[in-house]
C-alpha cells in the first residue's frame, strides 16, 4: 500500500511559524497538538511535490498549505504519495472570507469563527483566493502508542456497541465470529490481545475458556471489566500493547481482532504476538482487508483516511508471515461484505430499521458462508478477514 514518489526538484518549500491562536479555527481544532505550528507551502496538490512535502513534515512542518481547492481525488492521490512516511490527519478548506471547514469522507463541517486576513497573510496565503490546509504528521507519530491510546480512550463507548440498537446484532456477530472459529474447550487458557471492550474474549469465556485480556486504552479496559461482570464471567483485563504484553505466561489460545493494522511495524508486532502463544497453541487473528472494493473506492475518493486503512495488510501477507514463524494455517475466512453493505447498514440504523439491519446481517452471514464453502477466494468482496493458525510444537 505504498506509493512511489515522483522525482521533483529538491528546492526547499517556503515555511513560516506561527502561534496556534493566529490560525483561527484551525488552531482551535488542533489545540491538543500544540500551541505553535510551522506551515510549509506546496505549489500544488500534484504528487510531484510529495517528496519535498515529506521532507518538510519530517523536519517539523505540521501544516501544508495549497492555494485553491484541489479536488478530493487530487488530495487522495497526494495523501497516498505521502504515505508511508507521513499521514494526513486533517484537511481544512479556507474560503476567501476566512471561513474554515473540515473535510472527512467527502463531507464538510464548518468550524466556528474565521481565520483573520492578518493571520492568513502572515501564513503567506493570498486573500483573493481560497486555500486548502493539510495537517500532516510523521507516520511513527500518528501510529505511536500515545496517539493510539488517546484515540481509543476518546472512542471507547462507541466501540462497545449499544444493546437494543438496530445494528447491535451485527456488531455482536462480528465479535462472536472469532471465538466461534477458535472453538475453545472448557478450561483452555486464552488471551484477547488488543481486546477493546472485551467482547471477542468474552465470547470465548462464554464457551468455557479461562480468558485474560489487554488493551492500550484504560477506558476500554474498564468497559471490558464491566461487560465481564454484566455477563458473569471472570476476566483478567489489563492495560498494555501487543508490543509490550502485560502478561508473563503463554496461552493455549490467542485472539487478535482488528489490531494489526494499528501496528507501526507488522513484523515486530507478530513477533510479540507469537511470544505469548504456547507451543502447539492456536492463534486466531483477523483484520480489515485493504484490497476490498469498498476500501479501494474510499482510497480513490476520500482525501483523509484513518492511518490503519492505509496500513492494513492483506490476509495473504499475514499468512505468509505466520508460516515463516512456524505456523500451520488451519482455516481462512472472509466476512463483512464490502460496499455498499456498510453504507446501507448505517442508513438502516439512522432510520431505526431493525428489519433492514437484520436483512443486512443475514446477507453478510450467508455471503461469508458461501465464500467459505468455495475456499474463501473472493478477496475483493469482503472488508475483513480471519486466519486460524496453529503454532508448531
């Protein structure tokens, strides 16, 4: 998922440093990122400027400014050209009056206030035309442990699912699927690595496994403990990362759902994960599928994407890494039909339609079962994958 950078001239970009207060609504929106920013001016959104932009960001320039409004497709191409060294974390549009809007998933949200003419002039922007401002961070920072923990803490409740909501049955199906593929027997020691709010591990606990869990987010861990109490199963949940597992023992079963795409280095990640799987033990790992039609469509059209969507690995890539580490693949699985099923599911939830959400869930389950029946070969049709891998003794 990397983009080759065209070879531009190596002239340094014009830069200026200013307090966040002088950036108006942009500074307010990025207040958690600091109180002073350095801007670098790109001649255009053309990918030939990407190498110079990467150099500028790695040298400490957080904001890239472009005169005018490049198309979403142009910005998406530039975002790909900046990756994997840098990640576009926010996109702003500034009109000639200084009004600022944020852009995510091709939707714009107008921010309160305006960026003053004085501030824009100090940033080297013309007042006679609109401008686009990109907040760009080095990939190692955007995917670092601090950023990951903050992201999950802020969104912990949203990851827990809402009982009674139209999509709750679908939410629980996706988390139950890993445990069902694992099929743990009673008394088996299991670890939910990167557990989120705990539901993958808790499904294994319902089946009789003795489950431990960890997650980078303290808020997620607290929710996992609450969920365990609610369904009356024991759970030893702690705070930690796969790269620094908070348990000393090895486990007969390790469950890992939707986490590897958050890892800055997949090989380091799998080495650490392998270290907690007992000899002869089972690893059931799943994640997003970057080659799905839905994700491909988003990458081509949306100027800003979560880092994990750019960082995701194909099932085949993870399988090859596991085989190289001595694992035997026992089962391969795709699930979660891609575009437009997730969009239809979101629409059905917005309209509070339990029937429509139920129909989408039935379609997803049937499609996944059919794909499994034919050898799980329809890669582009599904947003997610799972591997059941047995470690050598």
